[in-house]
C-alpha cells in the first residue's frame, strides 16, 4: 500500500501506528516501514527523500 493511500485512511480513522498495523498489516512484519509510518503520522509526509531509521529498533508497531 502506498503512503499516499494509507494517510487518508489513517486520518479518517484516527489511527495510530498500532491501528495501522491491525487494519492494514503495514508495519507488522519486518518493521522497515515503521519510521516512515511514524513520520507520516507526525507530519503527513507521504514521499520520502531520505532514509529514516527507527530510534526504537525492534519496536514493532508500538
């Protein structure tokens, strides 16, 4: 699923990271997308021009 598709769903549903994982499966596997999901939720970014690293490594869908 594209971030541009996911963001409106998350906004309409008032989803946090855990709810995104529960509703879509995004962020509940390898975790590589979790920092991008956090950024999307925080500031609305749906296109990324840099590599993001999750400070809470191993913090799956929390």
